[in-house]
């Protein structure tokens, strides 16, 4: 007999398949702009309330200000959101002839938008867990725990104070930037941590494109568990038909942003999915080939979305697929405040719609510093960290380099070679510095179209502070060793030694 939860999820999957598909991405009408603006408000209000437990005032200050400029006019005309705390739904009216845009929250899935035109009666079609994966009581693999106490060594405390403080002044690292969290981890220990804008160590924020790096990590765990082969072609069934040339695209191509698929002028704008409630299979899976796979770098949300869709099809078990990120990765590393949101068809929107705390993101960074090991358990294949930080064959024409869903900090003066990072809209960054065994997290609500947080400069300044702390400890050790050595000297030997030291002083 099948488990009850599997039956529930399977029935939900069959039900949502009966809903109408969203239209393809295209030019916007005023009506579409209004619908997308309402979707933005419904989605972020829902996730802010029920994922992050922020107040409506905090959500207005953070996620609902500094939005895409092209939706601002429509957004300003919207009525206040209608929040149902009992059902955990948010509705935003935008039209006299269309239903409101609706987002509904469920455990483990966060907030999912209904498609444009759907009404509240269709909320029951949304997938949900029959049984939510329970996290372990205590993470034993890292010092970055929920109840961690920062044990700052004096040297780090003194030197990190300046760059961490300046990150919040809205000037030093970008005029008008709005920092909500900074976290620095050294040798697996939190050595600096500060929050603002109603955020604390248990407040998840939307990762935006940092979610792409989390998706790559989930796919690494899937590879570790023998579920996928990143070089096997025809990653989804819809591409394995007749003369379809997309069957040659591999997961490796997708991870390296080299699918060759058309993604419009800007591959980072998949608004029909993010704010329109569209399905991944309709929007991301429908694009045609415009370059040979593996030959051209083009940053595209669709590549990440299809890579995650390929895992769903490979597993062919939605209950197991939806539990996999939590049971095989996130909860194993103690990232219990992270939520992977889905579309109404059950696909993870892992290119952006992941909600995570600064500490949870630091845990992912630490996992890479440890080459996929957590405690005594290997979660990622050996060498996966090397794979994601190795320059892909096709590279961006300018700016930083690219690996596999991770950026390479190849354009930053004063930053050690081999540094790589996760990056997302509105100033989300997780920098991994293997040469210094450090992870640097910066979260923000920077204004779309405004100044960007200067992560290269911030990384340089944090690393300079850590190096200065190392130098001071080394000098203290040297002084202590000399003092111990002098204690064993005779008065004559001590006098000669001091005279020799004085002679070599500049």
C-alpha cells in the first residue's frame, strides 16, 4: 500500500495538471503589467509574513520598496493586500474584471502564486506535503548553529568592526545601498554578525539568484545519491522528440549557463514565472535553441529551472523529489530556516524563490569549504566544489568569470585567487574564500535600478581585517616565544640578545 502522503501529493499533482497553462513570455500590455505588479505584492507579502514572520510595515519598507521600475506605476495604484492569517493567503486586487492575484502558504513550500485569472477556489489544487520532513534536533557538523554564541577573538573584533559597520552606512560600499545582514565565518566559527531593517539571525530573506547556487548544491547531492548524470543528454522528456535539437543539452550545459536556448534580451527576467504564477514547464521549457549547447555563455534563469526540472523527471516520484532538498541537504547542514518555493505545478523555482537566513547561507558556503563534507558525512560528490568554481568553457564577455551556478571573483583587486561567490538581485552575496577558510555573507534590499553593493571592495576589506588579525596573533606568538627563550638565558646572554635586537630595529 502506498503511504498516505504519497497519495495526497500524487492527487494534488493530477489536479494541478488540469489547470490552464500560462502564455509564453512576450511583450507586456498595461493589463499584464498590472497583473505582474499585483503578483509581486501578493507573493512578497505572503512570503514576508509566513516565511519570514515580518510585519506588514517591515515588508513595505523592504521587499515592497525599490521594486522593478517598470512595474512601479502599476504597483502604486494597487489596493492594500487582503491577508487571511487563518488560511495563510494573500490576495491583491488589480482589475474590475479579473480575480485578484493570490499567493498561498503551505509548510515546506512557502508561498505559491496561482496563475493570472485563477480564483481562491483553486487553492486546493496546490501541492502540499502529507508529512513535513522533520529536521534533526541538533546540527553537529558546524559551529554555525541556531544558538551559536559569537566568541570573537579580540583581534577579529577590533578589525572587523570598521568594514562591517561601513556596510550598513548606505554610502561606503554603494550610495543608497540597504544592508540587512552581514555575517563572517572563519575556520567554521562566526566571527562577525550584524543585522538591520527588522531582520535577525532567524529571519529568512528571498535569496534571488543566490538560489541558483543552492540549486547547484541540490543537484550535487542528487549526483552523490546516483540520481543524475550531469553529462547525460535529453534532460527533460519534452525535448526528446523527433527532430528536436534540444535533446543534446546536458545538465552540465545548464549549470554553466551554456544551454544555447533563447531567453530574450535579458535572461534574468522571467517575470511570468516569478510574479505571474506561470509554470516552469510552460515558460522555461518552451524556449528554442539559438546557439550550439556548450558554446555560448548567457546568464539565464531558465537554465537553472530546467536543471531542477530534470531532477524531478529523473526521480519520477514527486513526494521524494519535494523532500529531497530538505532531507538530503538542507536539514543535514542545519539549514532549518530555508524554504524552497514552487510553482503551482510543483516545480521548484530555485533560480530565485528560495528564502534563507544569513546563517543558513553561511552553512552552504562552509559546506563548499569542506569539499562537500559535513561532520563525518559526505553530502556532495568529491570534487563538486572544484567543479562549480572551475571556469566554464564559455565565459562572459566582460566582468567576473563563471563556473557552474557560481560566479568567480576574477575581477576584484586585492582578493585571493580561487575566491568564488553566489550572487543575487538586491544585493545578496555569499563569498567563499578557500585560501583563508572564510565565508562572507551580505544580505540587502538594494533598490532595483539603483546603486549596487560593492561586494569586491567589501570582500577585500574584510579579508584585510582577517589578515591583520592573523598578523597580530603571529606577532604575539613570536613575542611570547622570545620571552620564553629569554627566561632561559643568563643575564649576560639576555643583555647581548637585547642589544642585537636593538641593532636591527629600523
